[in-house]
C-alpha cells in the first residue's frame, strides 16, 4: 500500500467541466465541508417507465441490490433482497444461477477479494464472506451497520456507517478502530496509493491513515456523492447524483482532478480495467454510459438504454460485457458494447 499524504486544507466545490489541478481552498469555520445542516444521503433518482427497449439481453431476477463480477472464477454475483441471498452465475450462462447462497439479511455492497466476495449486511451487523465459485458462507460480526468490506493483506477493512468508523479486522493483529471527523462511513476504497472513506452525508472523501489509526483531512465530493470506484492509476471516481457529474480524485495527495458533467441522475458506477472505461448509470433516463478515462478528460464512447431503475452496474473485464441491475425487479441486463 502506498504512503498516504496529508491534505493541509479542505477544498470547496468547483464549478466547470474539468479541473486538472488542486482546488481552491478556504479554512474558514463556515466552509461547506465543515458544517452541513440537516445532512441527507443522496439516493438514486426515480426512473421513468421504459420507453426504449433495453439494449442487449435481459434475464429475470428480482430486485437487485448490488452486483459484481470476478475474473478469476468467471462468475457474476448478484445480491437480491427477496429472499435475501447471493446468486452466483457462470459468466458463460447468465440465464440461470449455478449457486444461490441464503443471507441473514439483504446485502448492500459487494466486493471481490481473491477467491471470495465480501457482502455487507447492515441490517444484521455482519460481513458475509462467500467463496467463489462454490458459495461456502462465512459470517463475521461487526458492531454497527457495515456498509462495505475491503481486503487489505491479511486484514479486512470495514466501513461502519452509523458508528462513523473504519474497522480493521485481522486474525493476526486483532481488531483496530479508525475514527475521525466524518458524519457517515458509507464505503472504503483502496487505490493502491492510499485508502479513502466515502461519507455520503457530508458528500466527501476522507483519507484513511492505517498506520496512525485515524481518518484525516477530506475533500468535498460534489453536491451528492452516491457511489465510488477505483481505477488502475491511483484514482477514485465518484458519481454526484445531485449535480449530475463524474468526479475524479487522486489520493496522494487527496485532490479533485476532474469534474465532468453527466446529467440524467448519475448513480451506479463500475470500472473496466482492460479498456480504461468508467461506466455510469443514469437513473433519470434509464441509460448507461461508458467513458474512456485514460486521457485528460472523460470521453463518451458508449451509451445504451437500460432496464428501469438501473441502480447498479458491473463489467466483465475479460469480455467487455456490461451488466446492469434493476432495483425494482426488472432483471439484469447484459450488454456487449
């Protein structure tokens, strides 16, 4: 893991299409990141009825909470709410799941780590670890409401929303709690250059110093940070659902590098590591858009109509297929760009 650099000041949000350098700063007590009145976490914009046939193929699946692909086992994992479970599909046969794993409650977020998928189950205060492709289940109790899990060597990092902390769970060193001045811990991400936590209430990213055991300085992430993903260049991409934008941050140092307008209710996000594409779902329009992010600014390469309420998306990096999940039961959609 790379060294985390401190951020000396807190940035205010920027207008404009693209920012290639650091943001303007303001240390006053009234800075918008310091004080948030009655914060409310952003949710996906409600989708209209589908007016254009979804691209690709659609397979029947009840309400999708999250989905993720695993290149090593060539599987797709889909978290459904009723009944709470994970459906594990062979990427070569997405019409029927090869394994279904019952969960104690609905999973909120999925992360692949080695030969496992980590599923946060906030309603039951646990993190589920499911082997791939077999489906063997191990549950790890977590005090509070875990929102995401992430493997880090022999440890597991867990963001705990209500306790506003990142828990470091390690069999070798014992548990460790990382705290800081955040309102909510909604996701934890590792770019390889640094670890950050996403705070949806404060709509910001905060650096996480694992060595010092503290959550450090933060940067505003638009008007309504929704979801985040890392790429292969040490960056974190965040969808801003309220302002309709795609944001790109570096982590060493923590700086806002790009702000690109994406109107239409930008929400779900996934990264294709093979092709350098960031896929963003637009819930106000029932669309998914693919941006090439390898250059100085995002360049739109693909745009497809989707199923209704496309809250989640993942990518089969080997074949380039994009999988979109409907949160209201209209299935999973598989698109080959």
